[in-house]
């Protein structure tokens, strides 16, 4: 994973790396990626779903849904993927 890291510069790919770290039990690394993506919020309007994906992988459903609400308020087009994107599988059983 670390070899690929210099090649990654998009929030979407960073979020995927963060989710993989979380799934692998590397919580500290996942949180570092999460903070990096959150640091881009002033520069990009569509980060809510990416941040939510990392929180979902970390098991923090409350934060994941809070960021999905943020994405909804920002009219983020990526929300159309929620039903099929496996990064949000852990949230589907929650009625929110």
C-alpha cells in the first residue's frame, strides 16, 4: 500500500485507502488518511461521501451519517452510488 501512496492524489482514492486500512485493523493509518481528506474540505465540495466511507469502515456510523447528510446538503452527485457502493455496506442495515 505504501508504494502506491505517492501516486494517489484524489480524495476518492485516498478514501479507499483509508477504508482498506480500517478494514485491515490499521486504525491509526486510517485516521491519518481521514484527517488528510478532511483537510481538503475547503478546496473541494464533494468530500462528504469520501469522508463518510472512511468513518463507515472505522465503524463510526454516527459520523458516517453526519457526513452523508453534509454531502446531501451540498448536492453531491456521488450519492447516487450509495445503494451499490460496497464501501457503504455496513450502513445499509441502519434505518437512517
